């Protein structure tokens, strides 16, 4: 073959086949096949016997056919039948169908509703057919009354999802604690709920964040809400579909505030040594008129310093150096014994390094209002904060200088609190100027004899134009008690709080640029804080209003808003 050797002819013959084989193998090993996108579509009802919403039912069997294979998940948790049956039905999956066999004799001329919640899920991915409701009547018509509303958190006013709404024909206040409801619904993502197929009558309406799915209010951490008076459903034209029955949101709405039930018993939650010689007691509720009596012979608390936090539910003691290993302490509230505590007074260092001896740090350290970013806010005081009460300080040792003028300044120092842990450095600060501060060693001494090291600090005072001004003109309409106006920062943190008893201006002064919100608390008992409700006393939580706007504060701007409350 024109000079091609025998080996060459052999390779020439097999080469095409080898290339094809190689290409086939390469294509087959590019990647493993995938299962495709995950199925997120829930099953839907395609037929039923009887039809959903039908009348004159006289059988003992119900068949529900779905668009795909289904299974039951936590049927005992989700299913609620109203009116209740004396015997639970039998449930059997047959292909794509659910067969329900009734064991009870049904009442005549009665509408039955099977609320499945999320018990029916598909076989592959367990996608639920959410809030599925199936209804039929043994009489000539199906009850067509309905009602709707919304559930919101009593304090934040945000909608709450997955809350049970329960109707009771037993109108006693305690019905939610003793028996299962006659009708039930559940809130959606927006906090909205709707009842369908209700019979005429008056009902007690209760909302419950059901912690154990038993349709009873029986756990201390379950949140609850209720409508003040009995409710009556009204006719609402039904929108009949195969997979559910819905009603239009016409007629009266019954909105409910969800709240946590308080544990009314005051008690000590924690008692511990926060530092050497520093004891902290934490209580469930704010203390009103507390007294603390040591049961030991040593008068440890006599002459000691104590400080309450802003909420008055935590008290800190700075004890004398001579302490027993255990302090026995009796706590009184309003003259009555609240608790008797046994507190180990040995302070345990957190996470000490193994093998290294612990050396006590006797340096007196402190923080200032310029500790973060070395900036003092405009129109704000310069405050020193110490971990322990001070025994003394020498103001003459401090040196303050203006960087711009290079002048030595003479500030005043004074205690800013009764515990003598805070000292105010008084001076007429100038907006936009820089300052230097020298604090020599030994200028401050605490009650345990600890003194500070030398500290040199530089800081600047923010410009006035860096801030915005915000004022609210609040109008009270038929409000017989104080109203607490709160300015909210990011994540709902309270930035400022003012209490008003009549219409007028609420001036929040100089604010750092950012976005703010407004909350109003109707302080019915005038105790300066929001109070939750008490279900058994049928006492609603104190009313809260949230301003619908978000206010953006900018530097060198003035903003004014009117708010009718």
C-alpha cells in the first residue's frame, strides 16, 4: 500500500474504531446524572366522595383523591373534627387516595368540618397540603357562616404565624384550659385567619401558640390571646374549591393580641459573685421595697455599697474584704420574706489557663464615654465609669489641653451617681475641637485600695451639624392615663423614652444619622413600663401602637411629625 508497512496498515485499520470508543467513554464520564430540582409542589385534591361542601351526607366512608401519592404525618397532632366525634375515625392510604371510615353515628342536620392542618403530605418530599379543610353536612344545607381577623404580638405589633384560633360554645373564661374547641383555624404568614362553615351562635374566641399541639392552654410558656366579648359569625359567601373552602373577608374582623402569661410569683433567679467582693442578685420581677438581712454574725452589708439596674430586677453589692466562705442572706419585699439565700462568696475565674498561676490584677481600670472611637458626642457629658465605688479622687492631678489652642484647661470633677462609680468631667466642650487628657497614676482610688495607672487619651467632640433634630407633636385623644413614647433604633432597641400625660411636643434632641421608629405604650397602671395580660382575669395586655413610618434622620436636618394617639 504505497510503502505502508504491515504495522502501519494495522494501526490505520483500528484507529477509527479506537477514536470512537474513546469519545464514547469520555462523554459517559463527564459527570454523574442528577435527580433534577427538588419537588416543592404540595399535593392537591382532585376528587372526593362526597364533594367538599356537599349536603345530605348519609354514609360512613369518605374518600379523598389527590394529584400524587400521599402519606399522613402526625395526624393525631393536626386533625381536629368539629363538632367533635366520640370515636376517632380510621384512616387508610390507598394509592393516591385517603379513605376515612367513620365509627360514630353522625348528628342529623349538622355541618362537619375536618381540619387536617398539615397532616397530608406527598410521599417523596413530605410537602404538606397546608390548612386543608374538608366539610359536609348531614342536613339539607351546609352552615355558611364565617369570620376572620388577624393576630399580632401584643408588644411588637408584628403578625404572628401558626397561631391556633379556637372557638368555644362553652363561653366560660376557662374553657381553653379544660376542653378542646368546637372550631379551629390557623394564622398564615401575615397573621390572618379565617373560619368557615360555622353554625349560628355566640362563641368564646381564643388565640393560642400551642406548644404541645393538644389544643389546650396548659403550658406556662404558651402565648395566648382572647377577644374581650363573645363573637357571632356572619354569612360570608363561600368560594368553593376542590382542595379547600374559603370565605371572602367581608363582615366584622376580630383582631387579637398575643401575649405571654406572667408568672406572678416573685423569686430570686440567680445569686453569684460577679467579681471578687462583688455579689449580684437577679430577680424575676422589679423589686419595689426590698430589704436584705445577713444571717451571719459578720455585718457584711452594713456600710457596703449597692446598686440597682435600670429595670430594678438586679441588685449588685460591693462587700467588705472580710467575707465568710458562704453568705446566708434573707430577702424581704414590702416587709415580707421573699427568699433565703446561701451564696458561695469565692469568686471563680472563668476559663483560667491551665498550669499558669493566677496573679491578681490590682490595677483600677475604667471606661469613658469616648472609649469607642475616641469621639465625644455633641452636647454629651464626659463620664468615667469604674467597676467599683471610689474612695477618693484628686481632680488637681488631671491635665486637659485643647489641641487647637494648646492651652491648659481646668475642668471640674464630680460624682455622677450615689454609688460613686461614675465621675463627670465638666467642661464647656466646643463642637469639632480636639482635646488631650492626661490622668496620672493614683488619681483615682477605689474602696479596695486599687489605683489607676497613667492614662493618656485624645478625643474629639463631634460637630453639631453631624446630627439631626427630631420632634413629635403628640395628640392624646380620650387617653386618661400616661403614654410612653419610645424612639426605636435598629432591631427595635429603645434609644430614648419619654412619658406624657397630655398633648404636646416630644423632643428627641440631637440624633445620630440613621433610621428610627416610634412606639407608644398606653401605660394604664402608670408604672412606667409595658405590662402583659392575665388570661384567667380576662385582663388584656397594655395597648401598644407602632407608627407606620420609618424616619430617616440626616445630619443638619430638622424633622417634625404629628401623631394622634
